[in-house]
C-alpha cells in the first residue's frame, strides 16, 4: 500500500448528504476480482444518464475538476452496504483524501486499509471548503498527515484529529497484512518452536 505523508491536490465537490456505497460504486460493477479498474464506475449513475451520456452538471464531469485528488462531501459519507469496492473505486479514480463531517464506520475503516485518508471536519469547516472550491477554479488543498493540518494558498489552516494507530497505518503504508509482517521474525521463531506440534 502506498504511504501517505503529505500532498497537495485539486479539490472536487460532491455536495450531497448520505452518499451511500451503492452510489459510490453501483452493485452491477462488483463482479471484478481485481482491486483496480473500479474508478471508471465511480458515481456511475450520477455521472451518466440511462443512455450512457455524460451528465455535464455533475462536478466530476466538469473540466475544472479533472485530476482532483481531494474529495469533499457532506455528512454520513460511505453509508449503506459494507462493500470494500467503494474505497477501491475512490482510490482508482485518483482521490487520496476524502473530507466530510462524518463517515459510516465500515467505510471509514476501509479507507485506511486502502491508502485513503478520510478527514472529519465540522459542518462549518466543510461548508467553508465548499465555498472556497466554488469560488476559485483550480482550488487546491495541502494535506499534511505528519502534522495533521490542512492549508491552502489563501491562508486557511485547519488542524484535524486522527487516531494515532490509523495515522501510522497511512504514514508507513501498512494494511493489516503489512502490519502483521512487521512481526515476521517473531512469527518465524514461534513456528520453529512449535513445528513438531504443528506437523505431529
């Protein structure tokens, strides 16, 4: 998993509450067995009409937001079913940071396991980001996980809270398997000590 320390990225808005995982990645696209390739289907039913034509009013289809790596949205982002494909699609589309007032618990946890930084800010702070994004084409945020701070070129500075264990997951680029493999020597020693018992 790619480590996350700090980044500067273009911001794209999805101004909706209760964005559920079926909206993030509709169920008809869950047949793939790889983790990659889901980005093309992100918000599919919001990005395309029933004839497959692009819905130009949806922000992610607008030229000014192309290449965005920071997504801002409203409360309860990632609610609904617990599909891990949702963070896969978000990451594959190019987003490394998702900012919202609140997240569904399972989606929130899955983000850290896939190299995405979900940041919880207050309703008023998120509203301010929406206004800044709308007012400035090419609006970017600097996200510093090492110091847990968000800044922009206009003097904005927002500190955010994050559980230290999760922060280390991202800083070191570790998922659950990677965390376990850090103890490889101890695991090997244990297996050697118990080899006879295991294969008796």
